[in-house]
C-alpha cells in the first residue's frame, strides 16, 4: 500500500478547462423524504469494532455497513434509484403526475453496468413505472444478468468489455430517445451523475446521527469517484477540516490519483483488477474536482492486499468483496504509512463496507 499527498488540497482543479463544468450536490432536499417514503428506506448499520481497531493499531474503528441496503446489496441502491426518484418527485410536484408508481410511465432509462449500478437503475425504473435497459459486456455472468431481469430490466449484451457496452448504451440512448443514466460525469453529461452522487449523501446524514464522536479519519474506496466524493462531502459538512480524508484506489486503476498527479483528468490504463467495481480507468469529472479540493491523501492498494482484507473480514463475520473491503484494506495495510496519514493509537477511523459478497 502506498499513499500520496494531494498537492491540490484546498485549491482544487476547478479552473482546468478540460474538466466538465459544475459541482457535486452538497445537501439533500425534499426528494430524500419522498425517496424514503416510496422505498421504505431505513438507516444501514454503523458498526463499532473495538477488537478490530486494536488489531489495526488505532483507537476506534467504525464501519458503515451497506451490504444489505434496500435489499440490493450495496450503497448503489441510493444512487440511480434516487436519481430516478428525483424525476418522479418533480413531475408530481409540477402536477404532471399523481401516483409515484406511474409517474415516469413512458420513460426509458438506460445504462451500462457490470454490477450494482444496473440493479439500482432497474429497481428505480420499476418503482416509478419506467422501463430499464441495461447493457452488459460478454464477461458479465449470466447469473447477474438474471438478477437484472428479475428487477424488470431488459438486458442487452454488447462488446467484450465495459467500455464497449457503455459506448453501445450511449449510441442506443441517442437513437431511441432514452435517458442515459450514468454514475460518472464528463463534459456534456453531468446532471445524471450529480443526482446519483446526491443520493449517496443519505449515508452521511445517517452517520451524523449514529456516530457518538467525530472520526479523525475517513477511508473511502473509489472507482470513478462517486462514493468517495459523496461521502467526503458529508464528512466535510459534518466535521469540517478536522477529519482526514483518504481516497483508496486499486493499483491497476488509479484514475483519481493519476489525475491529481497530472493536474487534469487522465486515463490510467492497467491490467484487470479483482476490485471489479473499482476497476475504472477514467475519473468522474465532478468527483475529481471535489476530491482534488477536499481529499487529504490518495492511497493505492494491490489486489493481494484487498484479498487479505476480505479474508480477515470474513473471519469476523463481515463477508464482502475486494471492492467492498478496499477502504478497510488500505487501513489494514497502512502500518508503514501511519506518520504520513496522521494515524495513532487514539485515531477514530470511519470506513465503508460498500457491498455484500458476490451472488453471481
């Protein structure tokens, strides 16, 4: 595990012309209560694990456990489904619809997915009467495609890798008048991804009510950066500059760290990582802009380190995947980085288990 200081801390990259315009949402509006009412949203657990903290050489370890969020198995249940709920809420508020279950009838949402984003989109579309089309690559297991179909989505296989399926999703969305709902952002495509990240703020509002004392550190795993940006935003809103934010990426896909080093969004090509949900070679522009200003350090972990932490967590009845465990993995393997990270035996660290174990 290696960590890197953020040279842009406090300044950010917002003036870089290569970045998409706009910023992430920093607070939730009335859509949050609407979403909660339709979905039956309840807070996910915040675990306090003193024995694990002692093993890691810190004072307190808090883990936000997203493994059973809304029955979908990951934090992404708060993303695409929330973004779709925002559209339904707007139609109802405008008097263009009355019943949430049919508020978006006639609308088709489309995305490319290798995992939980597609499930969230499918569930959100189903709840509000819309249609869902999810593009998956040839490498996505048929068992996962069946889970999408069980949520009412039409599944289309396209290409050998995720990038191929994403390109085809965008092409068919344009051709058919569908709404492309990505969890990333780039020039000309920011509103859907911003709404997805806004949904992730729900975790932060829950933690503020659950945690008995502010953390000194927050470790956040990142793919394109949506989870990291949303949760970092909540941390800064709740605890200001007193908390150290560490963003964790796979060694094979350090898109955010590489972009921070370059001072602009860049492609970070590399081999396939076992942290499949985090194996993203390009950052979300709005997430990058926020994290460039607010993240204290960036950390890179290996696939082997992630696997070791998955096994350690499983031994303590906390089954997850390498992606779900990545923030904890960075903390577990940070012994040689304690000084740079400001970690001590008194530190209070917040991590996220972002998803449950694989089901196919």
